[in-house]
C-alpha cells in the first residue's frame, strides 16, 4: 500500500494528468456543441417550406395515388413470386406525410445510448495514454533503475505502477462521462427535444457510464503494462493505433466473419451492453446467387471474457518481463 500511495502522489504531481483532463473536456465540449445544433427543432422557415412541399405532393397524390398503389402492389406480387417468399414494399404507407419534408432531428431518447457509446472512447483513449506514459517514460529515461535501488522488490514495484494509473483513471473517466451525460441532456432539454426519457433509459445510460469508467481504468492498467513491455510511449501508442485503426479495419472488410473476435467490436459490446454486427450470407436462388445481410449479436458476457482474458495476459506478461529484464 505504501508503494501504491507513492505512485499515486507521483502521478497526481505530473502535468500530464492536467493536460489529459483538459484535452478530454475540450473534446467533450466539441461533441456537446455539435449536439447543440443537432438538437435544434425546425425553424419557422423550414416549417413553412415543408408545409408548401407537402401540400404540392398531397395534391399530386390525390390525382395519381390509386394508380401508384396499384403499381406498387403488382410489383410486390411479382417480386414475391420471383423470390419464392412474401415481400412487403410498404404500399399501404405511400401517402405523403408532413414529416417527410422536415429536416429530421431525432429526440434524445432515440440517440442517447448510441451517442454515449461513441463518445465513451474519448476518455478510454486518454486513460490509455496516461497508463503508457506512466511507465514508458521511467523506463526510457532510466529513472526506473534508480527507483529499484531503493525498492528492489520488482513484483511489488510493477504492480504498484500498473495499479496507480488505473485508480487515477476512475475519477477522471467518471468526470468526463458526467460532463457528457449532463451536456447532452442539457442541450436537448433547452431545445425541448429530449422526447420521453424513461427510468429504464436512464438506467441504461447509467450502466453505459459505469462500464466506461471501468473500461477507462482497465485501459490505464493495460497502457501501463504496454509501457513496461515496449519501453517507449510512441511505440506503444503506435502499436495500438495501427492495430485498432488499420489492421482491424482491413480484417473487418476482407474477412467479415472475424468481427466478433476484433478488439473494437468487443469494446463496443462492453460499453453498450452488447452489440450487433452484420455478415453477408449467400444462397442459390432461381435467378442465381442471392446474398443478404444477416444480423448477429455479440453479448456483454462474451465481450467481458474476451477483454478480461486479453487484459490479464498483457498484465501477467508485463509483470514477468519486468521481473527478469534489465531496466537500465
């Protein structure tokens, strides 16, 4: 505990923590500003223009609507016969509606969870940076070897250096996510476009925030371990970037069936409490090969196992390497 306390004080004294927090809050502020414009209801001019276009379309529909529905039903029947299964072209929903001509601004209730899940990766990435620099800087400058002359028990040293960033990440991530949730709700409430936010939705929002805080702590710990393994901040962060942005995107496009085994998919499943992904599946039909996207689900439990095992392997490997490798 004494070593952990020392590491926490050393981290708290570093300017990097303040810079990371300011960077995270600045990024979140930009997101909230974007939400401000998204949340705005249609203006009077837009409403007037939409009403004019709706009336024009309604007049045309009254003249040609019956024929358009008949043509739609005929095409629907032909397509059903061709595919050998019932299809629905929505012929009973062809009559023009005023909302078709209005700029669509979804209420907060429709996008709250998905927006939070997208923004959640900002604090997680920042916590990873804190973790990497906490150990890589000491190894690359040689201060780690000096520290070991005072505290030669390497296992305790490395565990304290991994645990400290994780503990620091908890309040930092919680603060950033609190600003995100409050910012989103505030701008939509100001414009009166929150929709109906039920207790169930608030519970889901709270769990997304809690899981993000936990993920931020885990990212800081894994970042510290990567700093131990790779010894240089740029190398560690470069590896993470290349893998998650380049390699995984290539694999996602070329081998879609690998999606449930990709890091980014599992991170999203963890934050959202489960996620869906699509894989094209093809079969023979009378007109040749017919392909369609099939939805699959990656559960929170599966993502937890994937991320937990992966993090544990990195942490154990970093501990073993630190115990045996020359840190001078």
